């Protein structure tokens, strides 16, 4: 365990940030699942709405530094591609 005051603070800050990041990642996963569920059900309108919502959530996670910009872009691209394959 850390002995120096600043090191103790860094441990607390790291734990707090890890919790925030985990919550954001969980939100992204939930949004992606909603898009996939809409695709599975065959509801194009619901899939489009879920895609817009998921894209927004993923972009916010990217801006917070939770995901790298390429990772966020890949996730959005794959979801959009899956929704567009629905005819």
C-alpha cells in the first residue's frame, strides 16, 4: 500500500475513474444490445432509433476517453452496417 499522501490520493482517484469508466462501458454495451435486439426482431424503425441512441452514447464515451476514437468508430460502423443490411 502507498505511504505517500499523493500516492494514496492517486489510488483513490484511479478507483473512482475505474468505476466511471465501467459505468460508461456498461451503458455502451446496453445500447449495442438494444440495437441488436431490434435487428433480431426485424423492426427497421426501432433499429434506426436504437442506432441513433447508441451512436450518441458511443461518441460520448469516446469524448470522455473511455474508448479510443478508432474503437468507437469501429463499433458505430459495425452497428450501422448491420442496420443497413436490414431491408
